[in-house]
């Protein structure tokens, strides 16, 4: 399993309500446990398969993702005003503006939204997750393109409150 795949699993487990996650494939086992004593902390171990009968199984810590640095564009947007709200991606996945290619986008620049308005879909692991606006306001800018891969916490829309 590649480090990037493990990082994506970490993000998905972190966003979920799961306290523990185990994954096994081709003799490799990954166990993730959230540490409820430390805010945002969790433990990840990758178990290396046994080479020969009787040998001890070794566990090696897997590097945890470092917090991403904010791009210059995002810092400029923060300085633009306090009346703007960012709708961010709650997961790693593919951004879609509409439920299907034949249908108009959920929202576009100038669209009015309410807290429960669906603004897009983020597909992760063949699951299509509807993302809601979280606030009442007007879409000022769509920050990603249809079909673009998005990261956890990546801003998708700017909403004028």
C-alpha cells in the first residue's frame, strides 16, 4: 500500500465517527485508532507480514500527514473581508457541480443559498456525498472546476453572508 493511499485512509477515518479501523490485504494489515485523550490525535501502525513461521510480526509507525500550508490565494481571500464564508471539502474526493452531466449545476456565482442547500457533490470511494452550504448567503465564487480532485479542507466556494 502506498503512503498516499494510507494518508487518504487516515483522512477518511479522521472525518468519521469511527474510533478504530482495521484493513488487511495481501498479508499487510493496517490498524488505526483515534486517541480520544489528545485532541486530533490518533495512532496508526502498519503491520508487516511474517516472513517465516515463528517470526515475530513487526509494527512500524506510519508517518501522519502534516498540516497543509495555506496557499497565497487563500491568505488574500481571508484578508478580503470577514463577511465571506468558505465552504470547504469535508473529504478527499472528486468535485462535481451537478448530480449528472445533463443537469445544471447546483449553484453558480450569484446563486442564493441557505444552510441546508446542496451546493455540490464530492465523490469518495464510489460514494457520492452531497455538500451543504452551512450558511445563508450568496455564492461569490466557485473555487474549483467540475471533475477536479479536492483535498480535505480545501475551499470550494466563497459565500457572501
